[in-house]
């Protein structure tokens, strides 16, 4: 019984450390459940449109190609699921919603 409590405590510390690492990389917690434990994280990409506009003007429109591409990529929000399985192993999966 005591070893199971130690294992659960270690698993919760591992889960918290993973979340802390993801939050430092710019993710935001959308949903979290400590009983199961899992968390849904999201990250929006930001674009500095002012710089891309200047680059487009200087390159006579050729800079608009990467600008459009980056804008298309930034419109998609990156969502991931971080959780611990029954064995206490951490895993990360993409969310499709």
C-alpha cells in the first residue's frame, strides 16, 4: 500500500513537470483533470504582420508568398493532450477537434 502511494506521488510530480515544460514553451492549459490525470493544451502561433508587409514592399511582392504561407499555418491552433497511462508513463497525443 505504501509503495503505491509513493508511485502515485511520483506520477503526479512527473505529470506536473511535463505540464510545466509545455507551459514554458508557450502552451496554455484549456482543460485539466488531476484525478485521471490529463490536460489539454493549446498554442497559437503569432505572426508579426508589420515585418512581412515591409519585406513584401522591399521585394516587390515576392515576400508575400512566405507571408501567406505563415498566415495559413498560424490560423491553425495546435492542440495536444498530455496524460499518464495506467503504468505511470507519460504520453502526448494530438487533439483532433
